[in-house]
């Protein structure tokens, strides 16, 4: 391999990929409403949700530390792609520009769980909105999570907002609204 081939292979980087999709429903209280939110997430994703706990104690909000206040599901690989395709269809493949952060991640809200196909309104459950957060990575990112010889990701290899908007425009046919 010549010197020119080495330099060209270092400079070219693979495009971003979806690392995970996290779907969160914040209820604000434990009990029956939280159980209903968990059943909604299980019906939509097909995965068992876990409870999210309060990090602080606040008398104004009626919260105690470690009190269950919501639930979430994390999807990866094929499950993440299929859920994201469906979620973007409910939003008519339109995402606002401010939904993308500077690290290339994407977050948007779903106002109503009944927008998904096969989901009907049930008066016993009610209507739940949810937050969808998409984490983007490039190949090589596991070096920041490994236990031995952990390293930082250099700036030139981090995912940018422009790369993510291009990725969603090409792969999911998403229109980014200014």
C-alpha cells in the first residue's frame, strides 16, 4: 500500500448509522396511569418497558427521589428502523430543523399514541404522548464505551447535524423544515 493510499483511507469515513431509538412516556406519578403508559409502550413497540425514576425530591411537584414517574423502551437495529419508519410516517415525514442537535442526534414528540396504525382509542387507557430520541453514531464509536484503553472520539469523526439531516433525507425520505 503506497503512502497516498494510506492517507486517503484515513480521511474517508463511513456515514452515520442509528445506534438506538429511545421512546419515553413521562407520567409524573406512579400507579395506575404509569401502568397504562407501560401497556401503551408495550403495544406499540412489542418490547417490555422499564420504569424511569425521579432524580430529585420536590414538594411542589409531589416527587420523592427514586419514585417511578415514567417508562421507556430502547430499540436497536431492525426494531429501531421499523419503529422509526412508522413514527416518521405519522409525522408525514416532516421534521423541524431544531429537532436535530449539534452532535447529530434527533428528538421529536408524538402528541398521541393513537396516530400509530393498529392503535385505537380506548377510554380506559386514555391518550398518551411520547418523546422519541434517536442516537446516531459512526463506525468506531465503541472505543468511547469499552473498558480497556478507552479513548475519546476525535472531532473530525463525530457526527454532525448536516450528516444526520442528509441521512434522514436519503434513508427515510424526511423533509427537514426550517
